[in-house]
């Protein structure tokens, strides 16, 4: 059932060209120039009239929510806040019937997320669900929603569900923006064409980085800490990269927006600190270059994720992983793949139980 792979996690990492394609299938109709989503269409007015969208989720789904914030604010120009479900539910949040709450959950069973949805509904919000498991509790309890259709995810560490969540959030943001007039037709067409190319690019990044990342991982089996840095859309991707590493390899890792380094974490950097930097060409590249210079000056071990043909960051890096270029807003979908592989191989070399990490469960049904 693992289809020849050693672990479900590796199988699911490799399924991503297909799972992203499945998320897009029947929804993204590039030739007709439309995004067809019944869940959004049925509630379009409610969603586009929202005074505010509040995204609630836990863990990896919360990271997807952070990228959702960037997407929806950029393309639909609706104010968005992202909150951990466990915090939202206990702090008497200000929610009214003019708000829309988007709940993101792979399993659709997470106790804190469910409780946060109940609270939001009581306060009159319209609640939209993004779930992977069909007919799960959250998908049944929400007022509307979209399934990610990534297929069953068995590995405890979320991989393909995450990239499908990013894909569905991209579709939602672009559809809202198109209908509320914030996104021009030309821009909409350019972006959906990029979106359509993602399954192929994810296939390419798997093919071109797998062996290399597997080699790089060997050098970090004994690492005790890791930093993950990114800016813009890739700041949440850095958080997610760090979470993947800590949950399956048990190495302490933290993600930061690259510019936050100088406000504290830079004190941690010496020749023993591995630092993963996500630095695509599109997305504050020059700013990231100067962040990398600061790290280089302090002798940190730099593992750089860059686009093909990159020179500046690559010249300063100890390890270079190239990935195909896309619009900044979609780059976390591609950049996350080598980060998943890096976490996976470091964990495998450490002899960890990758599919069943200690202390973790696939679906967290207790708060
Ligand atoms: C990380 C991971 C967890 C889940 C979190 C939320 O790899 O799997 O952090 O993302 O428990 O789960 P769902 O999305 O099922 O609500």
C-alpha cells in the first residue's frame, strides 16, 4: 500500500504533482478563463461583502492559513486575520455577522478547530470550511466549503494536504478577486496560467532535487538546531519547513521572517548553526540577499533554496537547492517540496519513525 516507498510520508511527498492536479481538477478551467467552485459561487455575495475574514486552524493548516492571508489580501483586498483555533476559542474574540470565518483542517476532526467554529457560528459569522477528509465533522458542520481532494494522507506529518490547502486558497483568492473587481482580467489570466503549471513544476522539483537533498541531509544528521528563513509568502513556508523537521527528526528548529533575524535570533548564529533560506527570484530577493550577507558574516551554514540560474545567494551558500520559478504567491507550493524531503531524510538517517512520530497523532480530537 506504500506503493514501493519506504514510508507513507515519502509516497505522499511524491504524490504532490497528482494531488495538486486533483485539487485543481474541474475547478481551474484555463481555456475558458474561469475558476469554477460551487462552494464559493453559492456564497459569493456573503464572502465578498465580508468586512473581515478570520482564518482559524492548527499546526500545518495554520501555516497554510498565513499564506491564505497574503493571497486573499493581495488579490481580493479583504482584510484577513489568522488565528490559532485554541487561542481564538478561549479569548472571547470580537466576531459579528459581518465576518466570515474560514476554518482549515486536513482531518476535519481537530477538537480546537471544531470548538472555534462553533463559537464563530454562535456569534453569527458565516463559516467556510477547507477540509481534506470528505464528510468529516468540520466539513459537515460548516455553512459552506471546499474539499482539498488531496486523497488520504496517512503519514502523521502533513505534506500533500498542505500543498493542496495552498492550492485551494489560491483558487479562492483569485476567484474572489476576479468577481469583486480587484483583479484585472489580464492579471487573472496570467495567474491562473501559472497555477495550471504547478503540477508540472512540482514534478520537476521532485525529479531535480530528490537525490541532492538526500545527500545534503547526511551532513545534518547530528545537528541540534536549525533556523528556517523566508520573506513575504515564504515566511510561512519557513515556519512549515521548521515544523516538518522538528516533528519527525526531533531536531529543534525555528522559522522566522528573514528580517527578524537582527531582532534577536542572529545571536544564535555561529559555524554550527544550519540556516535554510528560501530565496526565490520573485519576492523581496534583494532584501533576502542582505539578510544572507549578515548570516554569512557570522559563519552560519547556509542551505539556500533559489531559482534556477541564481547567482548572488548561491555564491554565499554552502548548499544550493534550485527550484523552478513561479509567481511569488505560488512559490511556497514548490519550495515546500525540497523542505519536506530534507526533513524526511534527516529523520530517516536518525532512525526516527517517520510515519508515526513520538507523541503525535494524525487527528487531534482532544484539546
Ligand atoms: C503537522 C501536522 C499538524 C496538523 C494539525 C492540524 O504536520 O500534521 O500540525 O496540521 O494537527 O490538523 P488538521 O489539519 O487535521 O486540523
